[in-house]
């Protein structure tokens, strides 16, 4: 089986109020060194056995078509066997 | 006029739209399930509010691939009227029929209250019964209503007179305090370049009868009826 780990995050410059609220909570808890928190999405996608290159290409298409919205988000992913 | 109201799993404002169109304005409506691939002959399509497909992944992200959306897109590309309200606006943005995206409110709140919006242009089929600068009182009901687009897109929207509504004070000023969700430049609604597709976060169907606190929202539907009358009076 092939497993893809996809990370989707808000683009730089797009305000993340959820991240900012968590940052502020961390500060309250004594983690004053925290400068910024950005919250994103982590997806694990299991695929049928296909060559890795093909899997990579398919996951790229999935990201472009559905998993991330290029207006506000960017993505990266890793493909591994197992 | 015949209105088609698109219903996704998770839509929840379709009956409010139907009520206003049929009982307040005497028009015909049909509810169109999202699995339909061919549309009847509708003058205007409405994508109502709600949580289409649970708003999973992103608001509108899954709904945008519902089978009916190809037909909605064809209707829009032909110049047919499409009105996206709240979640419907989010779906239209995801589908690329309107530019930009709607993000989580900056305020940490799910917002459900009356707001004031200013009509920025009467030159659309959805606002031609209003006057430019007119302030409408219409409720919002959303968690992801913060309009965002890159600078170039916002500049283009402004230059093309595509910003249709802005959040304002009761006196009509687009102040920061009057901006409920952190939208760029207080944007509450926009139209496409062809001006036949409109998306807005406020719910005009919830403000169409004085009994409910405001009848200002009726102006949007009255505009659509008016533009249909003008179109049928003008030989094409």
C-alpha cells in the first residue's frame, strides 16, 4: 500500500484567527517565546499499489483539484510505502 | 418567472427562498436536487444557504463538484442569472464562478444578527430596484464569511464595479466596527464580470417581510423580476 501525507496550510499573508487565538492561549500558559501559530490540515491518503511516481502525480492532481484552494492555501505532501 | 433552487445535502435555506418567491412575490419555484445533471428552463438559479456536504474540507469545496454544478455553470456562461446566498456564495467562489474565497470570521464568533449593507452599484440584475448608496438591513448567519482575494483581484473588482455590497454602519459608513467578519474592504457581496452571477453573505430571503424585522431583502428579488421584465420588453 502507498500512503500519502498531505499538508494544507493557509498562504502567507492570509490571516489565521484560529492560529492567533491558540498563540494567545499559549502565551497565557507561559509560552511567551511563541511568535506565531498557523493551523492547517493534515490528511493521510492510502492508495492502491501503484508506482511511486504515478502516486505522486495523482496526489498532486488531488491537491490541485480538491484538497487545497489556491486562492487561500498552499500544500505539500510526502508519498511513502507501507 | 421560474426560479430553480439548488438543494445540496446540508442546504437549509431553500424553503425560506421558496417561501419568499412564491408567497411574498407570487413566482414559480422548483427545488432542484444536486444530483440533477440537466436543468429545466429557469430564469434564475438560487444556491441557498446551509452547510452543503457538511462544509467538510472547506465551505463549498465538495458541493462545487456536485453533478448539478456543470449545469449551473452552463446556465451562468450563457448569461443566465445565478444568485448565491451565504453558503451558495461560498460554493460559487469554490466553483470559480466568482473570484476570491470566504474564510473563517476574524471575530471567533459564529455570527447571526442583523447588519447594514450598502448597495455599491445598482447596475446589476440583482440591485436595479435599489439606488447606489442605499443602506439595507439584512441578517447574516455564518462562521466563514470573511471575503478574501489577492490585491490584484480586489483592485479589478473595484475597477469593474463588481463590489455590489459592503458592510456599513446604519448611517452608511464602511467602518472597521461595521465589518462583522474581517472581510477585505468590508465586502459583503460581489458579482462576476458579466454581472449575471451574484454572491453575498447576508440572507435577503430572511428580510423580505416587515413582520420579520426588515423587508429590505425583497429589493434583491424585486430587482430580478424587474430585470426579467426589461429583458422581455427589449427585443434581443
